[in-house]
C-alpha cells in the first residue's frame, strides 16, 4: 500500500494517539501493527537503513562483542545492514529461539540456514547458546514505544523475562517513528530498553 492510501488510516491513528490513555495494550498493539504491515516494504527498507546506520554509530553497538538480532517479520525494522556490519567487524551474532514458552539466543553464522520455529518465525539451527555478560547487546523489536522508554511488545513477555534474568545486557530497541506514542500503559514487570532508535530520533536513558 502506498503512503497516500495509508493517509486515512494514519489520520485515524493520530487521533487515537492523543487518547492512548483510554486504550489497552492490546488495542494499541493491534492498531500500530496493522499500520506497520500496510506500509510499502521498499519504503520501510529505506527507513530501516537510516535506523541501522544510527545503531552502528552508537557506543553500545561499537563496544559489544555479542549482538542479539531478531528475524524480521511483518515489516519489523529490517536489520540486514546491521547484521552485515556485525559480521564484517567480527562481532558474534545471535538469534532468538522460543523453547517451552521461554526465549534463549543461539549462534548464527553468515550463510547458516534458518528453520521455522515458534509463531512461524525463522530461528537458527544451532545448539550454541548465548551466555550473556556486560558486553552483550540485545536489539529489541516491538509494537509501540514512548520517549520515556516505555515499550509494548507482542504480548508474550519474552524480552522482559530474559532481561529480568540477565540485567547485565545492554538494550537498543528499534522502531519506525510512527510507533513512538505520547503514552502507553505499563505493567510492573515491563523492562524498558536503555535506548530507542527510530528513523527520526534517538532516545536514551541516563546511563
């Protein structure tokens, strides 16, 4: 769908954005993801390139030895450029696997095959599991965010649970600018990313 065809949907969403305090996480998630899936992929690839280049310049990425990616689906920010840079700079690359309602990260080497896993998302066919430390950077996807670092994921709580177990990890969430909202509901178990990078801005906690 081209941007002009999206205009009515975006205008409706802009009105809803001003009233997000009346919406549930599920309603916000569904609305934002519907809009994201409706964008032209070539346009989002252009925005993704901007986002990836901003991540490459960030100290968290520069200093990381292990970088956790995700397999982009449903028009999530495409990480191809970032992954190519990670391989080029000899960082170790990891991808998520969902096992028994828990998420772990497994090694992915350039040229490795991927297999369909939970939710039909491509996963690495590796048995080498990440043992994270302070040199680990996790690149996080999500549905909606705020400038105050709040995040709505996809409803499974996988990243929150993992980061609760391994608070040593550095985190950068990536998203398109239309996913940044004035306010979203938060729960006590939600763990905010330390950095959010969009195609327009970079938001960061005092670290």
